[in-house]
C-alpha cells in the first residue's frame, strides 16, 4: 500500500560558522555583564524583548544579521514561498535554572527563528506541538504506542551552540524547564516583511 504524508511542518536546521558564533557570543556575553534583562509577569525567562526589538543590530552584529536574513531567504525559497524584502526583529533570552517559556506563536512575522549561544546537558528543550488539532484529537482515541512520523505529537530540539532553527510564525512553540546549572542563552528573531 502506498502511504502519502501530507501537511508537513517545515523546520529549518543549520549552524552558523564558528567564527561568527565566537563573535556573537563575545558581544552578547559582554552586553549581559552591563545590561539587565526584563522578566514579564507571565514568564520566567529574562529577555531584552520588552526593551528593544532590534537587539542584533543594536549591538553591531551586522554580519550575523546578514547571515540570518540569507538563511530566511534560502528557507522560504526551498519551500516555494514568495520571498518579500525582509528586516529582522531580534532579542536576547536568558534562561536561569528552573525557568521556562510557555507556548506561544509570532503571528506578526513572516518567519521565526532562534540561535543557541550556550549548550549544557539538561537544558530546556525547544518544543513544537503538532499544529493539526483534528489529528491530535484523533490520536488521543486511537494511539497504540507506535512511534512513527505520523504519531509524533511533539518534537523537541536540544540547544547546541551555533545551531539555528527556522520555522513558520503560526507554529506554537515553547521551552521546557531549564534544569542545567548554568544560564541557557539564545537569540530569537522574527523576519518581518518590509
């Protein structure tokens, strides 16, 4: 029997160059020494999101901004999407031990992504739930424990230094509790139509 898989959820995964990563880590870690981050009342993650939506350009990481925009263009081209002119909104996130990020989406964006600046065992995972509610409901009543591409309801990514994830803005995502001993630091960004 032929089985076709429809309605995939595309997650782009790649790494920035080691040289670029080292430049970004140095700039971000230095910035963190002298600048406090905010914690929103509904979250436990510390972030620059509420202060500025242009963190990457604000601290002069132009080469990273260009590299990320090129990755967004490549991602959208590979999916057959019409690619508009884009600008980057970006912010820095720091997860202290025991912090997490609740499920959310970025409906105002064209595409979204994140870049990990640190990694540690037992760090909070970046999680994506199956966005097709009808499939989730059906699986609740019919799942028999087999682990296939079709029956996965959640996909998780461990933070790895230099790894970039790119995904559609409508895709709800969250970060599980960070149980590492050191801070989990990442950059998040939205590609916005100009």
